[in-house]
C-alpha cells in the first residue's frame, strides 16, 4: 500500500492559495445589514459569510467572518 495519497497533497496546496478575510463587528442587525448591502452591490454573495455570532465578553457585539480563496 502506498504512503500518503494525492488527496493529502491536494489539500496542502490549499494552504498556499491566495485568500482574503473580512470581519464585520457590530450589532446583529448591523452585521446582517452590511452583509446584505455587500451582496446587493455584487461584492460577494451572502452565503459565503459565516453565521453572525456574539462576541464573548462584549454585550451586544456580534461578528461575522468571510474568507475567500481565489
């Protein structure tokens, strides 16, 4: 049986692909509103954003993260 697989090598290439990451912070409503606005102007589809989550230790603050490879 061979050592490793091409699948392992394929995944290691993913680490070196260029990417960008955006983080939105604000109230839950503001974060969702900005995601919707960015979608409406064609910047990025809203499905690529992470689900807004509360920021631990900061009352009323929410965050959503977008990371895209190209």
